[in-house]
C-alpha cells in the first residue's frame, strides 16, 4: 500500500470521526449534532490580505466579525484566547477562502478584545448550541515550502483511527515549547509507527513522535514548536501530502 493510499484511508476515517466535523450518532434514536470545535491560529484580517488574494472576502476591522471556510453564515461561535481566558461571542459573518493553516479569519477588533499575541494568534473556537441564550459580546473573565511525495510501497496498515477531542493534550511536553501538530490518534501502536516511518521517508522530518495516551490510544504528532513561524512550514508540507485535518494544540 503506497503513501497516497494510506493518506486517503486516514483522511476518510478522520473525516468520519473528527470532532471538528458534523456527525450523527447512529446509536441514539434522535440524531444528535456534533458541534464544531477547533484549536489553531486565527488569521487577523487586513485589507492587504485581500489584495494579495490570501483571503477572498472583506470584513470591517472595527466590527466584531469573523469569516470561516466551513461553517455557515450566522453560525454562533465563541472565540477564546486560552492564554488569558478572554472570550468573544459572535456569529460567522461570511464564508471565505483562506490558507488551511488558519482555523478562522477574525477582525482586528476581536484580536484586540482577546489581547492575542499577534505573532502567535492561537485561539479556540466553539460552536454555541442554538438552545442557549446568545448575545454577541465580549467576556473578560472565565471564560512555504511544498513537499510532493512520490508513491512508495509499504506494508498494509490497519487504520483504526480515533477522534481527537483535545481533552488529553500532552501535559508533559517541554515547557520551553508551545505547540504540537497532531496528525492523528490510533488504536494500534503499530499503525502509528508505520505511518510515522513512511512520513519520515517522504519528508525527512526528524521531530515526528508517538505518545501513548492509554492502552487504546497512540498519538502521532510533530513538534514541539516554539511559535507559529516554526510550525508553518511543517503544516504546509503535511497539508500538501493530503493531510487536511490537522489539530494544533498549545502546551
């Protein structure tokens, strides 16, 4: 089985089970929507981004506005700065196209309210349930490089992929580093190891690791990275190999 096939299978499972997608619980009598959540870097809007075709839509930087590439307009969201627990509640203003390394486009107003580090604008996004009272507001407390892989034969891998919910982020990583890029969680350690070996052959990344979360979960990740710029090239390289759903966790 070649790398492209492995990636295709992996993406298929990730798409089905990722917590960032919409899924339905077949075991329940009523279908229950899985609300969107994501952790990663926000793209802070500027008109130069539009001129450079980095984004394809415009927002007013003085308003509390966000754009997203998957969620529908008027979807209710909480944008959280995990560093200081500041929160902005708003709605998706528009759909837009932007680089996959970012998980949302936000106005400068939101970045200011959240007091984001402009060099590392790390945020958590949570979709707000419709049955909850919702008011767009701010809350001050509580809450490029392109690698193209050629086909390579490998042994068949059992792709029992587990969903990533972020609840068991590795707390033992070096305190000198801030971010890890999670490729996926696996049921079998052998599956994680074989994909790790194949990715190393294709990318020569020497910082791909596996962390045992428990007896039934093995996390394949890259890092740690000290900042956004250090992570960016690796993210783009994996994205170009076909890994489109990549979670970024902050230590």
